[in-house]
C-alpha cells in the first residue's frame, strides 16, 4: 500500500480505535496491527499530531506503580471520522474508475 495512503488511513484507524474507548499506545498498536502493520515509533508521532489538531486529548493514570499516558477522542476527532466516512464515497468512485480502466484497458 502506498505510504501516503497508509498514513492517512492509520490516523483514522487510531481515531476509530479511540472512539471505542480510551486507550494507550501499546494497546492501540495491538489493535490496529490486526488491520495493517504499525509500530509504536509510527504511532506516537500520529498521536502527537492528532493531539495538536485537538482530535485527541491525553491524561495520565497510574498502572502498576507507574503513570501511563491515555488518549481520548474529542468531538473534533469524531467530526473528523464523520467527514472521512462521507468523503469515502468519492474515493470508492475513483477506485471503480481506475479498476474499470485497467480491466477494460
């Protein structure tokens, strides 16, 4: 998969994961890795960018005597998912065009 396309999809996968409930980095990686390969070194810059865009918020919580950073989706993050789902229809039309061109080519 093209790296630019994958990058955009990973962001929405992160937001979708957080829409299911608050989570922390390692758990997000485990969940998303079922769909596409992702590492923590890929995830954390994405989470930082989503936080800067106010699509996620963070908080810390103690776990086994250590503080763990959790991520929570915001209203802006939920709006971003909704916009993505609306625009996906346009992506599907482009996909069908390309597929049809190749098959009929």
